[in-house]
C-alpha cells in the first residue's frame, strides 16, 4: 500500500514526476490541476466555475477542490494506494485529506517535495507556455502562481515535517535523473 503526496512550486516538475513515479509503483497519479483542466475543456459546471481562478493563477476554492478529491479517492483504483499531485494546497485541504483518510482507517506514508531554483521554475513554465496553450502559462500569471504558492502552500511543508513525513528531493537536472532520485529517496 503506497499513499503519497508530491509537492513543490509551479514548474518544480510535480506533474512530470508524478506520472513516472506512479507508473513505476503501479498506483494512480491524481492531479487536481489535470482534473480541473479536463473539466474546463468539457465545459462542465465545475469547469465553468474553476476557469476564472485558473486563468488568474489563483487557487480554486477549497469546497470545490475538496469535493472533487473526495469523489476521486472513492474510486476503486485507489484501494492499493495513490500519488496525489497538487493537493493539498491549503491548510483547509490538509484537514479534509486527513478526514478522508481517517474515514478509511488509513494514513499517508510520505510527502515528496521537489526543490528547484526560482529562476529555473520561471524558465520551465515559460518554455511550456510556448507549446501548451495553458491559460495560466503567461509571465504575469506565473509570477502570481509562485506568490500564491509561497503564501498558501509552502506553510504545509512545516505541517508534514512536524509529522515526520517530509522527503525533500532535489528537482534540478534531467527528468529521468530526478525520477531516480525520488525512487531512491522512497526506498530509504
Ligand atoms: P497545477 O496543474 O498543479 O500546475 P503547476 O503547479 O504549474 O504544476 P504542474 O504539475 O503543471 O507543473 P510541473 O511542476 O510538473 O495547478 C494549476 C492550477 O490549478 C493552480 O494554479 C490552481 O488554480 C488550480 N489548482 C490545482 N490544484 C489545486 C488545489 N489543490 N487547490 C486549489 N486550486 C488548485 O512542471 C512544469 C514544467 O516544467 C513542465 O513544462 C515540464 O515539462 C517542465 N519540467 C519538469 N521537470 C523538468 C526538468 N527536470 N527539467 C526541465 N523541465 C522540466
């Protein structure tokens, strides 16, 4: 059973690494960002509500995200573990995740944190902007996403550190090199 979180600022490589690590561990990678973008594309009610927050680089309100994650973690493919990417991002979301796991009588095993130099973060997201067409990959919105991360999400690292779950991993360098670093950190 493997229940993991992957955290880090925008551009740290969370989504990139989550997919690779989840595949190696045979567990689903669950990205709240991907679920939101899919809803925007499908023009669902949730997507129409979320779009304005995504476009501005702001966090989508906790009630929306918490309901979405609760429903996703109820699906049977998570019975043998999961890797959550991009959730939780606020202290309220930490509380909800704790409740969801407590209801199932299980707990988190590790919280991976990718660390990357600030200049490299902006460079990576701007690179992606040229191809992705993501509405939040413009320079102004990226800067706002970085601010939101340090104001609202970074404090969560202390919470998980206090619980002895934090596993910091150097996210600089080639994608495959980072994956191997993460896997060897998990094996310790
Ligand atoms: P996310 O989808 O999580 O977007 P992100 O923080 O930018 O991370 P992402 O996974 O896309 O980027 P990554 O670091 O992998 O969230 C988007 C928005 O959704 C948020 O701003 C918010 O509005 C909303 N949202 C999501 N979750 C929420 C929640 N829980 N609560 C409220 N709102 C929520 O990588 C970025 C780039 O770097 C990629 O182009 C990749 O190719 C490149 N890269 C990765 N590793 C690299 C490496 N080693 N070398 C070079 N490039 C690399």
